């Protein structure tokens, strides 16, 4: 265009302006909102602050958490998220750290495998008054795992209680000792910075049991998406030292109080096993139906006992009321016997209430265990991929719809005619036709 004369250059500029006037509405209308990169590069967050569930002894998973967590000694990046201290796990370590769900120490091709991607350390939720947390603890660690070849995740929640015993193992102290933890929103830093630092997670799994259930977790950094996640909540506490607790409390002191999220009614108890172990023993479920039947028998016995003691008390009360005149040794003995009968009736009433509660609990367990099947409520594995595919198709359809709509509004046939006239004939011929038309 720089080599053109003034008149062809003017014609070319007029043509470009004319083209822009017609095409601008189209380009403006097909603009797609830009999503954060976190919405496309999916990373699960730590999930809700669940209240610890009450295990049903009749619901034991037919698989184990078969774990393998090598010791890691290099520095790790940490950040304060406003709710937790978040520690990123490099892929070079995460590809070896994690677990699979299976019956043997060696995974089969169909066993789901999970790889560690992130660690969050947080304060537990504040339990509702009168409800309790079901498992008293002061800190939680959430191990976030991605399932291989799937859109699912697994969040392992470890509870910690303070211990003053020097013999109890503290797996958190070697991670944060000698470091300044980030404590302001957006602040970052490094943990595992000491020469003796180590990330050793195996004690959290050795000889442990977990409560397992399905839930969802928000996508980290993307408020519009969630992912399906298994939750594994350790049924007993680990310990941390006083110094560790103070360091974590200082960093998390400005975190707002979180309300506990009720766990699902149906949860499973699952055992653990070390990877490559030759004998990976599965836990056995209690026969809760038999226990419920026995509880019903105990209730019947308690009812019969209470009836007999009530009858005995009524008889003694009648005899005592029939006594007239001054007290005698016989009347005093009768009074003492009546008081004892009343105490026995109170004990029988307490036993009946306990038997009724036990019967109701065991019957609920039996009904729940009979209706439940392991992993029957698992979400579809391709949910995320399907959603993304649908979203992409939706964008394509939207573009097609917009194109059709704009075709009616801007009459692209006119634009096409003008462009073909300009580019097929060249500037000089366009100038000649322009002169003829004038």
C-alpha cells in the first residue's frame, strides 16, 4: 500500500473502512468470555469442613487403601489461601506418592489409582453447640489426590490433637520447623527448608482405618466448577507437639470460623495396607442383623424385668400402706424393702431405655447395610470430560447461531460482492469502475 499513488491509496483505505463497518458487529457479537486458566487446568480444592461421621460396623469396604508415600526432603512452595496453608506437591514426587484401592498390595489394571498433588493444613470447623465434632482435634491436614485417567479426585483428611508426650510422632513438625509460614492472603513462602526437613506421610496410613464417602469439591481458583471426590477421614487422631500447634495457630489466627458440613448418612469403613505387601488383609464387617436381633431380645427381657419389678413394688406399697400404728421392726424392714424395690424399678427402666436405644441403632445399621452396595453411588467417570465437550459444542453452536443471525442483519452477500470486486480486479480496475460509475 505504501507503493501506491495517492488515489489508489485513498480507494484502498475507503474499502477497508467500509469492510470494517460491516464486519465489526459480527466480530463483536461472537466474542466468548475468557475463563480463568484454573477453570481449564483443573485442580481440586480441599473441600468442605466435614464433621466426622459415625461408622456403621456393618459397612466395611471390600478393598483397602493400599498406600505408598516415599520420604521427600526438598523445599516445597507454600501459600496462605485465607482458609489454609497450601503446599504444592511437584509432579516428579506426586507420580510416586499416593495410593490405589484394591484387595492386594500390587494394583490390578482396574484398580483406581490416586496421585498426591497438594496438601492443605487448616483449623477444624467449630462444632455446633451440643453436637460435638465426634472426634476431638485441633488441626487438620487434607491430602488432595488426582485419580489417574479420570476426572475424579480423592481428599484424605487427617485429624491432629496436641500431645505432650515425647514418644508420640509428629509428622507436621519436620515440614514446617525453621520456616516462617505465610499468614496473609496471597503471601507465599517455602516449607521443608531445613537440612533435616522431611515429608513423611506413611505414619498417617499405617494400621489406620478411614471413613469413606463420595462428595464434591470446588475447583481451586474457579468458583464456577466442582469436581467429584472421594473423602477419606481418618477415624483416629494423629499427634502434634505444642510448638507445632503454636506455629500453625499463629499462621492461621485470622482464618474465619467455619461451620461443619454434615457427612452423608451412608459412609464406609476402609482399612489400609502398604504397597507391595504380600498379605493385604481386608477388614471384616460386623453382622449387624444378628446384633439387631439380639438387641430386640434384650429389649424384650428388659420389658419383662421392668414388669416384674413394678409388680413387686406395687405389692410392697400395698403392704406398707396397710400398716397402722407405731413403727415396728417388721414395718421398718418392709419400708426398706419397698425403697429397694423402687431403686430396682429405676434400674430396670434405665436398662430398658438403653436396650431400646441399642435396638434402634442396630436396626438402623442393619437396614442401611442391607440397602448399601460398595461404590454404587459413584458418579460417572466421564462427567468432567462430557461437560467440557458439551461446553465446546455449545460454543460452536453459539457461533453458528450468531453467524446465521448476523447473516440476516449485515447481509454478507453485499460485503462479499464488494470484496470480490476489490480483490479480483485490483485497485486500478476498481478505480476505473469507480470513474465509470460516477
